[in-house]
C-alpha cells in the first residue's frame, strides 16, 4: 500500500493538489459557487490527464471548496456552500466582535483534522462502512431529518414557537415545484418561475446574505470590528481553541465521516448534526450561538470529514455520497475507471493513489487556506462599506445565477432575502426556515417511501418505530429536542429541594410589549396563517402521495400559530420593533437587486451589474466614512464587476446573458 | 422498428448535400436539463471528445436543472436557433410530464433531432436474493399481492411505467416505491429495504457481482450480460427504458436540423464511442430526424401515455 504514496506524491500531482486546493478554496468562498460546480467546471480539463492525477485534482478542488465555504460564513454570515450553514452560528458573532481572523484560522485547523479523519476512514474502513450505511433505509432518513430539525429548539432559545413556525414555513417552501417522487406539480400557481422549486443554495444566499446587506447600508457603523494592529494568523490561539475542543473535534469528525458515508445525506446535514451534538454536550466559556469557537470546530471538522466519508459509497458502491461525488463518479466513468464493488477488491492502484492524494490535498489546505483566509479577512475588514456592499450584492446575483444558470433563481433569492429580513425583525430567525428548507425534501421522501413500504407490508407502525436503527435516531432526536429544558428542570428541582414546598413560583419577568409591537406580530402571524390556509386548500387538488406531507406540515403550522396567538393576546408578548434608522436606504437594496434581475436579460450582465453596483454604492455611502476614497471605490467596484463577469464567462463557462450591450 | 440502418441516413445526407456544412460552424452549447453527474451528463461527456475530434469545434456542456428537466425544456424554444445551442431530451419525461400539469411546455413544442441511446429497464435483485428467475418473482407476487416491493427512480418515469406494464402483462400486483434517482433506488435495493429494483442495465454494469439482473427490456440481449434473458424471450412484450437524445429550438431550419442529426449520428458511428457506451451498460440507438423520428415518437407516446394512465400518473 505504501508504494502508492510514491505514485501519488509525484511533483506533478503535488502541483495539481496545490492548485486544486487553492482554486477550490477561492471558488468555495464565493456564495453560489459550490463544490459541485467547482468540480463540474474542471471535469473536461481532466480528460487529457491520467486518471490518478485527474482524481487528485478533483479531490483537491472538492476539499478546498468545502473549506472555502467557511470564509463567507464567518465574515458575511453567508454560508458559501450549504455545508457551512452551522459555521455562521458562531463564526459571524466572533467576526462581529473582531475575532474574524481567529475564526478563519480555527476553521482551517478544524477542516484539516476533519479532512484527515475522513480520508483515514476512506483508506482503512471503506468497505465495512459502506455496507453499514446500507442499513439506513427511508425511515431512518426520515428520522435523521427530524433529528436535524430538533436543532431548532436550541437555535431559537428566545421563542421556540416562532422557531417552529419558521421551520414549518421552510418545510413548505421545500415542497414547491415538480415533486420528483410523486410526479405532481405543487404550489407553483401556474408560474414557470417556480417550476424548478426553490434551489437551496440560492435560498441560503437570499435568507442569510441579503438581510446582512440591508442592515449594512442602514448605518455608518463598521461591518466588522477592526483590530488596531495586524495580528498575523493567530495560529497559537487557534490551536489552543481547537485543543480545548479535543473531544468535540474528534466526535464531529466521526459524525462527519459517518453521515458522509450515507448516500442520502451529505455535508449540510453532517455539519448540523455535529453542531447540535457539540452544543448539547458542550459547556465552554461562551454560549453556543454567541461566538463559541466550538461551533466552528464542530461544523468545519464535520464537513471536511464528509469529503472522505462521501467517497466511501462513491468508490465502494458506485453510488455518490454527496452531489460533488456524483460529478467525480461521472468523470471516472469517462476516464474508463469503473467504481463499485470490484474496485476495492482488486486493490486497484488508482484508489490508493487517490486516497493518498486526498491526504496530500488536506495537508496542503493548511498553508493555502491560512494564506487565502488571511487575504479574505483583510479584504472584508478593510473595504469601505460603499465598496463592500455593491461587490457582495453583485457576487450574490452572479453566484445565484450560476447555480442553475437561471435568472428566476436570482429573483427568488432576493424575495426570500426580503422575507428573511422582515421575519427577523418579527423575531422569526432565518435558521429554522433554512433547516426546514434543507431537511424538507429528505423528510418528505423518507416519510412517503417508508409509508408506502409499511402500507404494503401491512405494518406502518413497525416500519416507523420498530426498526432498531430508527429507534436509536428517535432517542437521539428526543434528547436533542428536550435538552435545552434540562438546566431549567434541574434548577426547578433544586429550588424545590432547597426552599421546600412553600416556595412560590417566580413571577413572570418583564413588562407586556408595546401595542405597536403586538400589532406587527399579529400581522406576521396572519401572513403565516394565510400561507398555511392556502397550502391546505391547494393540497386538496393533489394526489394523496403528494398531498400528505405539505398538508400535515400546514396543519401543524396553523396549530403553532394558534399557540403563538394565545401568547400574543393573553400574555401580550411580542418582538420589539427593530431600529427604524435608514429604512429608505435599506429598501434600496432589494429594490435595486430586483431591478437588476429585470434589466440584466436586456442590458447584459456587465451593464446591469455596474448599474446595480452604482445604485448600491450610493445607498451605502455615508458622509464622513472615507469620503476621500469615492473615486477609488467606484473604479475598484466597476473593475471587480467587469473581471468577475469575465471570469464567470470565460473560465467557468457560465452562459451569462449578454443582452444588447454587454 | 426504430432500429435504423446506416443506408437510410446515407440517403438522407445524399438528399441534402449542403447539410454537412451547416453544423457545427462554431462552439456548440450542449444544455443538459439536469444536474451534473447523472446519466444524461455522463453520456454527453462520452460524446464530447468525439465531437471535438470529428468537427474541430468545442462542445460545451452546461446544466439547467430543475423540475426533473421541465425548467430546461420550457426554455428550449426561446434559445438561439442558429446551431449554437442544442439540448438533451429524455423519454418518457417529455411525453408524460406535460400531461401531469402546467410544466411550461408541451410535447409538441420540442423538436427532437436524434435519439442516440437508451438505458433499458431491467429487474435487478441482490446477489443473495431468493429470486433466481423472473418466475420466482412472479410466483412470490401471486402468493403475496403487493408484498413484492420494487424500488425505482421517480414516478411516471421509465422504471415506473415498466413496473405498471409488467404487472399487467404478468397479471401480478406489486408495490412500487419512488426514489429520487437511480443511485438512491439502488442503495435501497442493496440495503434490503425493498425486494427488488426496477432499474436499468447500467445498474448491472456498476454493481457487478453484487446484483443479478432477472431480465432486460431490450429486443436482443445486452452484450454486457449475455446470460440475462430479454423479457421478450420470457414471453413478455416489453422493450422500454429511458431514451435520450438531442433537441433543438423550434426556429431552426430544416436543413440544419438534419445537419445536427447527422453530426450526432457520426459520433454514434465511432467504434470507440459504441464500445464505451456498451461497457457501461447503455444501449445505442440510431433514430435520426425525419420520418423515423416521427414514427418513433408516435409509438413511444402511445405506449407511455397508456401506461401512465393505468399507473394513475395522469388522468
């Protein structure tokens, strides 16, 4: 086996691994450019290479892209890839308080460890793990999705009911479009725009990034706190933080590997599950969700472990573990390499060369990732707002377009961003909505398939609750859903023991909310209720298979809304209205972006992009904040728009509309 | 009947002497209306190097996924018809989908110019399955109605319609569980979540000794599986699968449609291409634009729509 190290580590392959990691990291850091796309773009280039080098290059790009997703998550609160969703939970708060550089270094170290664990599992445990993963049936995937949803109870500590309403909304969003498994057109209201459903990455960009942009233009406050002096990589601090999370990093890497080996799950879920487990078991100096490095450690080690883990079913079973694996599998077939059961059995050298190449790429990620991370951090911290806002907005537009080469997706992205911003102001976090959206299709498929099988066997109950593996996931879900209440329960017990039976329950703290806040909350609930009613009514026209999931979710949502209304009208509690500063500027962001969506097909991407950028520069311009740099900013922003468009057209082959002008 | 001879194509070319020069004259954008990594993508990737070699122009593969292909197909006719853009199409998708609701296109809107291969339907069982032959499976299904459970890719798809048709032919009642692709349907079969799989010959090519094909829905046996009978040999008139081809925007002139069909046929005529396709479990098809295509589409539509109706996929 060691002979293959020599085969893998040729100078040419090392060069490929280095270039692949660097390219992947850059691509992954741009919201919208996912690992899948990074790999797909490079496939034709690999045709002229020998298979082992081709695989090493593709694996390196994949590894880099998954890590690169952390930058935007930490620095812009926008997961660059779905795998990095949970990185935002603690990464962005860290960046906000000026520790963005530290967060990026922690992400790099954690990704390195996770990547090594995943690759080791691929090397030593691939065939048995692949067999074990097959035990996961539709019902287990259903419960795994439910397990992911239980994270909501932890994420929305302020108001669990609102979190659950948001999650239901996300689950319903996931059902829009043509259903793959029931062959029904659902909730498109006759519009071709919604035919393809809501693409997850573009929804992530809209829900996370657009609200950040809207808040950015509102005030002249800095985006992130800027350190007084250059501090280098802060590697010792990052290393110490990872060491404090020893158990966490190992557990998360193992979770990432195992979830990666499940062909129906993938990186986004592994990161969420690892985060949820870290949060449940973690004490730590800071609270999770408020900038605890443990959150970054968990997510980033898990998602990079998923790279190696995902290759397990890909290479052993010939069934892709994650979407990028599907592309790599296709590239292998073109190369004439047949994956599947015989590949490992033959001890085929290409597998081992590839696995060692993956180790190499993971190790190279440390220097490459730290350097690029340093640059990304510097660029975002240094950039004046009037340059940062238009560039990021333009990147979200072009990145969203590139996912499915679709302008409709860009429109959906902006509208979701607006919804996300409004919902946040009413105390509905976007994260539960996103969780619902991501897990919705997995939950629905698992549910309908499990139901069909159970129904045919005459034992639906046994199918859902009787299988041992399902029971394990159910128990984990119950634990995960209820643990936020544990400290409270313990406190109650202790109070009762100490004070005896005479203790009176503590009065409910706080004053009732203002009537204005309550009116706003009532409107928000009414809107969600309207959505629920529409779904229930529309479900009546669908076949039973297509209707059961959305109808159940919609009724649940209506029940939750009823509960929330009781809380609102009896307890008079509501989310206080957010700051009303700069609302006109705030409104410019979605309006300008929607305007760009409308104009780009006729004007062309460069012209439309420049127009968008200039409008947003004006919106983000606050007198006093670097006023002397206006000309430089305009030139810089226009250059970036031009170069990025060129790179997307020429290097990534994205068919951007060029319209009448450019 | 749709198996086609080269002579017919040669005749077609002879009738249109200028056609060969019309396409390709520039780099061609080949849109796959699915995500990367699927069978449409893989076969396009197989074509890509031959296209470049034969015509000295680039074939650029891009993706427009969404709605199981509907997003791409609904936009096909708004694309440039000057020979710079072609799009992958799949049967029975483009026949069944428009009947399921408003999916933004009608079957008649699509101009297919060449169907170059198909993945034949096949019944796939695990190597350790109790079903050694198709008769074992039929006997089990007769004994326990609905309890023989198949995994398959999607509803209203080639796999599903094959299940519906075979149930009728063999007078059995089985259960079909739709998965979101061949990969997850294979996983379910390998993991023993279902009794068998309505899959494709390609599943047999990937899984090797882990699985056994009980029968393939082809006119003749697949060269990769000389021991697996066709359904026809066993007395069931079932030739079906997912058929893939190339369509062009409606506004493309007749001569150029022929030229595109001719280019695709030239790739199909490459021995290296045929060999690579067959090694991976695909079955080649040479149905080019013209009367053959019209007859082929009409026959496919008739069969698919009838099966879709009895499978309650459409009204």
